[in-house]
C-alpha cells in the first residue's frame, strides 16, 4: 500500500494531536485528583 507523503504527514500530525490531547487529559485528571485530595485533607482538620 502506498501513501502520498502529504497523506502520511497529515496522519502523523493527527496522531500527534491525539497523543497530546490524551496527555493533557491525563494531566488534568491527575491535577484534579490531587486538588480534591488536598481539599479533603484540609477539611478534615
């Protein structure tokens, strides 16, 4: 199967965006979890 270079480039760029978005989502979830944990610990004292 042959792909045009620009098609290959577009696919690579798309994949890169997916990875970045996935990474951002994971980072946000981790940050949110950390904040929630901090709030819970703060409230219990």
